[in-house]
C-alpha cells in the first residue's frame, strides 16, 4: 500500500527533527529576549533617523522665516511713521508684500509635504525563469509545458503597496507568464486588495482580490515556494494559488499564546486556469466559496518552533468548476459541491546566534477532498443515466530543508495525491533540491523530480531536472522568508 510508504517517509523526517529539538532545549528564553532587544534597537534607530530628518527640515524652514522677518522689520524704518497706519506711500511696498506673502505661502506648502515622492507606493519587480528537461513528452505528463528541453519565463511580477490612509493599506500584484507557443507574456491582476490596519478587537479585514488563507503554501506565489514547483495536492485540490475575489476577516485571539483565526468568502478559490468557476445564469449564495483557518505556534525551545493549523473550504453549490471532465471511456464528471479540509504542521529550527547561516525546516500538509459530482456514464446530458456521488481523495506533501551557510541550503520534497475526481488515480513525486542564494534578491535553485503516475491516468512516469533563477528589484513585500 502506498500510504505505508508515505507514513514511513513522514515519520522518518519527524523523528530526525525531534532528535535535533532535544539537543537545542537550553537556548529558548535567551533567544526571545535577544530578538526583542534587537527589534527595539532597530525601532529606536529608525525613530532617531526620522527625528534628525525632521529637525533638519524645521531648521531650514526657520531660517527662511527668520530672513523674511528681518526684511519685514527693515521696511517700516524706510517709511514715514504716519504712513504705517494708512496705505503705503512708497510704490514698491505692495510688490514687496506680495513677494513676501508668496514666500510665506511657499513655506506653508513645503511644511504640508515632507518628501516629493511621499505619496508614491513602494514598487518592485520579480523575474523568474525555469529551465528544465523532462524525459517524457507533454502528452505523457499532462503538463502545459513541452517535454524535453524548455526555458520558461514563469513569473514576471510587478507589485506595489502603500498606505491608503491611517486606517488601511493596499497592494497590487500583476503577473505575467510566458505562453509556451508564442512566448508572449500578458499581465493579469493576481492581487489587488485593501487591508485595514486599525480595527478594534484585534480584527483585520482584507477585501478585493487576494490569496485566501488555506494551509501553509496555497497563499504564496510560485517564486516564494521553498522548492521549484507547487505541491501536486495543492494544484489538484485548490487549483494553484488560493486566489479569490471577496473578503476575509482575521482575528488574533487576545491570549498570551499565539492563536489566529480567519474566515472568508469569495466568488472562487484557486487560480482561474485550469479551474474556472462557472458563475451560472444566477448565482445563489451557496455558489460562493467559504473558507476558514485556525493556526497556532509553540516555542519548544528557544531555537525550535512548532506551528500547526487546520483549514476548511466549502463551495455548497458548484456549477461546474473546471467544466465537465471527459474520462478516457467517454463518460463525464461534473463537480457540484466542493469540500476540502487540511491539516498542516511546520517545525523550524532557527538558532539565536548565527541564524543567517544555519536553519532547519520540516513542513507537512495533508488534504482531504470530498467533492460531490454528477456522473454521466454515456456522456450525453439528460438521458436518464446520470447520478450524483461523492469521491473521497487524500493528498499530502512533506519536505525538509537544511541551511548550512549563508548561501546554501538543500532539502527533499515528497508529494502524494489521489485525483479529486477518481481516487484510484494516484501520483507520487520525489524531489531533492539545492538552493544557492547569491544574495537576498538573487537566487538559484537546482531540483530533480521523479514522478510516478498510475496507469489509470493514461499518463507516464517521468524524470525531470529544473534550474530556477529568481531575482527581485525594488521593494518586495513578500520576500523569501523561511517557509
Ligand atoms: Ca447521460
């Protein structure tokens, strides 16, 4: 049974992780206080810089005001004393007054605006190219990219973010991906959302187009993944990134321990292709997607941290997400209700000292899909042979990654997924990878992936090698943090 193999791999990863955890048990309290001290120092330094800048500005303005005052003080001595109460007799006085009032207006205007680019958002660009070799052709792997040698500008991403006002911030991410035939890259809006910053009760509302919170890696962009490709279970059950047009409310539970609870609703959940949500002629309330997540984290020792979460997604009345899928025997499967649950865990080791040079991550997510489908054995609608039924399917991914120097890290990813439409169709993949960070903004990754597919899928097993190169210019709000 394949499940046995999966559990073996997962528990081996877990065992080695917990052995390391015991060894690091002494460092914890010291680490937290050092981190806090560091944060406080950074904050104070920033505050100090701002103070200096502000003081310089004020000093410059004071100088201008002082010189204007001096000129004003000189003016009455040139005029007869009686003239001060009546209209000025000298012909150039009105001109001088106008000049002075213009200068004062200029100073007032300058005080209103501190920096010329103050209202510009922080802008950044990410370029990502994936070069690969696949041993099988596209029709045998089911991929959108060709087999053999390929170079793909997978992600060309422009992002901008700024404060809207004291109560909200906003960001936008537009992304293009090169077409395999034409090489053309058309920009599409991946995210454009507003997030409150000052709601009472530890609440944060996000609205617009954004990546909804589900599990650990569904809501991050491709180039931020800790390995080259999105886990198979996320691609199959969510449909790539967890994009939605809607709203999401987060509540940071006011307890000493970190507990975060999120709930959201939106018109879709998952990328637009290849999983478009058909809106139908008149969408019911149940035609929307509803999702939620609760997560928490624990400090096992000063260096070791455990994060755990549970997520759920429900689309009570799916029209036909992804359209009617035609099986090899001519029958069709149409999704009518979508139900997905997930459990995730991440164990990280980040030492208090030398944390730029050394770290360890073990992450696992298990997904349970239980969708309701309309099955049509003869593939011809409304002939009376159609019936409804549920399909249970299980998917998971588990990876461990170790960083041993500022630039190098390496890891292993295991993937397993049962097709959401047919759980007898199983796929497994094994991917060792090495990451070389030239700098924080420039990163190379080499990965080998062996994929095993069931005969029932009509696809073949294959071997592939990937070289991923990603770089960032300008601001980047969602950087390469430890995932
Ligand atoms: Ca039929």
